[in-house]
């Protein structure tokens, strides 16, 4: 669900304002998830709602910079870079709070560093997506920042206890809408949807809401580290769609970097 929403959001972001797309996606996602939350029920306490609100900061930051990276760079580069941070950050936070990852998990984190370098330096100017030109180096920083944002999202939602329902996740999406609007205003970019492409983005919010809902349910019934790392496999679907639909080309060095990143994610999940 994350992979699908990222691909569609990235495609739309190439045709209109990134900030308008991100705003529309998160707003529609919050609306959908609010309806589901009411149907599910639940009794969240103040702490659960606070964690939900904090997750919105990461969600807004991650979504905005991911879409910006997908719009300006190649999806096969930006999406995997965002996954490394989304997978590793929850594990690192766990270490600080007392968790002790296995040697395999540490190996995965170490492998992530050269993976980032290979993915980033393997870029070259390329025509992708019907004339869209991905310039060398574009989207790399955005992908890394997005990964940090999504990692923060995963960590925060992972603290929501079972019985809280989906209200904390819904609040997180609401906060993410505000974060996107504030970021866009600071960067002097318009964020209110004003054309048909931005308006179409509301349909992407259904997938975004579904992904957030499933992630929170997963963390309430299992381990945060496992749920966050498995969720971080979302770029596999994004990259597959980019290669098949947009005809993006993966260079040999970058292919090795992608494989190394996949290995890093897998090793972290075994901790």
C-alpha cells in the first residue's frame, strides 16, 4: 500500500506542485482513516494521542520530501534511499532505549551505508516518465530526509498501545497535513490543490490511509522492529512500477546498491 501510494503520488507530483499533491493525499487519507477509526472504536489515552500526533510530524516530513524526490529524481533511487532510514531508525532508537540488536542487525546497518553511496553515485541524467529528465544527484537528499521522517513515524506509532483503536493514527495524518502546509509556506510554495492533477491526488489518500492503518495494527500485535522493517520493503513495488510503467533504467552499480539495501533491510529484520 505504501509502495502504490508513493508511485502514484510521485507520478502526479511530476505534473503539478509536489506540495499540493502531498497535502491532498494526506488530507484525504486522514478523512478515510477517521471514518474507519470510528467504525473500529477504541479508547486512546492522552499518551497514545500524543504519540499519534508526533507520528504526524514524521509522516508530513517524510511524505513531502519523498514526493519532492520522486518528482525531480528517479523513483528507483529515491524510494530505496527512503527505506533505509525508515528501517534503520527504529532499530537505532531501540538501542538507545535499551534494546540490543543481534550481530546480523548490526551487519545490516553497516551494509546500509555503502548501499546509500552506490545508489546515489550510480545516477546519471536520464529521460524517464514521458520526457521527464532526472538529473544526476537529484532526489538523493530528499530520499534520505524522507527516510528519517518515516523512521520517526514508525517509532512514534509503535508506541501506541493496543486498545487505542485507529484514533492516534488518524490524528497523525491530521498533523501531517498541518506540517506539509507549514513546510510549503516556509519554502514559499503553494499547497492548496488548484488543478485536476492535484485534485486527483485525493484518490491516492485511500492507499496511504490503508498503509497507515495496517502498520499500526501490525505494531499492536507484533514487534515494532519487525513491522517497521517489513513496511520498509515498500520501495520494491515502487521501483517495479517505475521500471515497468515509466521505463526507468537501473545501472549496474546502482543495481548492486539496491541489492545491498535489500540485504540490509532483511538483516535488520532478523534482529
